[in-house]
């Protein structure tokens, strides 16, 4: 337990440092990049000292770390607001979108996976798996516009973009959730198939327990255990996928903030957003890992 | 059946790229008299907002997708395999350091790191390949490390050590060749992932720059004209979807053919 905590901490420091060095060690001068070639030397110097880039790298790094501890991520070059305030303002929208997408994915994947596993080898199985393959292969930056075209522009059922109107979360959530649903369905299927082949299921069948009860009461619980780990891993894909989905639907979350900041070359905001997403991903991953140990006694014993 | 579908699509993709010089396409030429022309006899798949041929731009995009995906998969698979095999085989401090780095890289959602890298490096095809490779090698390294760990216990490796083979030779001749099957499977799924990443970054404006055509930037440009000219966004999306689907199907087929166990999680 203690060693796991330590490795998590090392990884956390690594992630935090990687974000810093990403911005600071890459060849090319950010000031040059922000102001362009035609900037006056005096303006360059001014921006350089505003960004703190005129100080030695170790000092900048120490400053960055001590800022992090105080939740100070610097100020936006564009709006001059603190980055932390910007992130907090945008976070609820991203959480709402990810949560709805996540629920949607589970609601689609669970029945689909169970259907495929309990009728393995039949038309239902191959149908569900084909659907899942299509879901994995469809890129969300295309699915989004196509859903807008069909449901917003042609059928007039949903708003095109933004999040003010009722029902505006539906299309972004579908766009974001489809690939997760597809991966989950595959995972539920293979995991359930494996559990259904175990001895205790055979015993239950021999006792005359109904097939339905076997699947839902005896097998599914155990089959879902490995799926928990996968959910943790996929949470990162969900967060990162929300960057593209938010761009497609102009959904005012941290993903859109990141893309806008990249276009405005607003480095402190880019750094803060990437850091927030990466750290949340890491924390969720470690928590699922922990949860997995709690719910599965076999892992705890190891 | 699905195998033939996959092979047909992938071959058509490669052929489309190879045939391009013969077709003398002009994907960047502007026809102001035929802006947003719908698909029809004059303009095969219609024209975009500048009157450029969507069909010819699709072909140009196919070339970018092929170049970027092959280059990226080759670079990341090669680097990942060597680093991972070294880590697993050498053990000790080397393994600890490399494993830590792999853990940190995996603690990043891949596409996010690619977005951040592409943003910092600036747009362009070279930077696109660098950004996706920096993210991509980790998966191969993890796989290669696990393989090397189990392979080095095998008798033929012990025999090679007993015969006095040098470390590098053992790695090159006795370990790496045996771990190729899962890596080849990973690489074919890698093609699909890289195409999506390239198109995604170009969609965000971080990849291929105008006027050059990429399937991703075509979708982005088309998204502004969904109502008046839906074909602008529909066709490049179908192209990505078909190629990605084919690469995934091909990977599935390879996996069952080469008898590689599906990785969990």
C-alpha cells in the first residue's frame, strides 16, 4: 500500500514536471512565437519578464512548483485573469458533459455486452460486436458534425451548439460517449464469457438456477470487476475526447478553453488546462485501482 | 469476409496515393465559378468553399494520412520496441528508470499530450509526426518490455548466454524476433489510431496547414457549411471511417491469425 502511494506520488511529480518542461524546454522561443517576427525588442523583453522567462530555468521550475502548491497557475496573457479562476469557471460544463457521456456509454454498453455474451456465436453476438467495431472506428470530430446535420439542421430536434438551451447536452454526450460505449461493450462481453465458463456457474446451473438469474445475479458482478479498471483508464480518453467534442459543439468547458488558449498562444492557460486534465486523470486512475482492491478480495490478498 | 473488406480498402488507399501523379490532380486550384458545387457530372464529389475539388483534395489527404501514419508507426514501434526490450532484458536500474518514464507517459491521456506537443511545436507535418510518435512509442515499449521479461527466462536464451553470446546479440537475435507477432498486431491498430490522431489534430488546426488538404482539416472547413454543402464534411469523414475500420478489422484478423491474446485494459 505504502509503495503504491509512493509510486503514485513519483508519477504525479513526473506528470507535473513533464507539463512544465513541455512548455519550457522545447526548441523555439515562446516569446517569438507569441509576438511574431516583427515585434520590437523592448516588447519582447517586457513579455519575457512578464512570463518570468528571463530567470534561470531551475528558478522558474521552483516557482512553478511553489505556485502549484498554492493553486496559483499564473495569469492568462489574454484576459489577465488568474488561470485557476478560468479553470474553475469552465470545469462544471466539462464535468456535466463527461458525466452524461459516461452514463450514456454504460447504459448502452451493459445490455449490448450481456446480449453478446449470453448469445455468443449467434446473430445477436456478431451484430453487437459489429456495432461496437463501428463505434470504435468513427472519429468524434466527424460524428459530431454529422449528428448536428441530422438532428439539428435537418430534423430541428436539438440545438446546434452552446449549452444554454434544454437538450443541448444530448448530441455532445452521444458524440463523446459512443467510442467509450463501444470499448465497454467488448470488454463486458469478453469478461462475462470468461466468468460464465467458471466452475461455480456450472454448479449453479446444475442446481437448476434459471439462466437469467445466473447471468444477472451470479456472473455479472464478477464479470464487471475487470471492467472497473478499464473505466478508470478510459476516463482519460473521455476527458481528452471532450477537448475535440467541446470544440465541435462550442461547449464552454475546459477543452474549448484549451483550444482557444492554443490559438491565442496563451501559454499559462495551456499549461494550466493540460495540468488539470492530466492530474485528474492520474487521480481517477489511482482511485479506481484502489476501488478494485476493495471490491475484489483476490487482489487484496496478493 | 471482413478480412477481404479490410484488405480491399487498405489496398485502394495505397493505390489512390500511388496513382496520384498519373492522374495529374490539382487539389489546390481554385475555381471561383464553381464554389460549393454539389457532387455531379462536372465535379465528381463537388467543390469546397473556394471551389477546389473535394475528390482531388480527398486524394491529397489520403497521401498525408498514409505518410503520417506509416512514418509515425514505424518510428514509434521501432523506438518503443528497442527501449522496451532493453528495459525488460537489462533489468536493474535501467528497468526501473525506463518503467517510471513509461508510467508517467501513460499517466497522460495520449491525445491530450499530442495536442499539447503539437501546440508547442507549431503546425506542420514534421511536427505532427514528432508529436504523435512521442506519445505513441510508450504502448510498444510496455508491450516489448513485458515480452522481454518472459522471453529472457526461456531455455534458448540461457543456452545463448552459456555459449558466451554478447548481450546485444542475444537481444537482437534471440529476443526481439520472438516478440514481433504482438508488436505487428499493435502496429496495425496503431495505423488506425494515428490516422484518427492526425485528422483530429488537423481538425483542431494543429496539424496540416492550409492550403494543403488533410481529411481532418477538410471536416473542419466543411463544418461551417453543413447546411448549404454537407458533402464537404461527409466525404472526408467517410474516408477516415473506412480506412480506420479497415485497419481495425485487419488488426483483429492478424491477432487471431498470429494467435495473440487480446490485452485486457
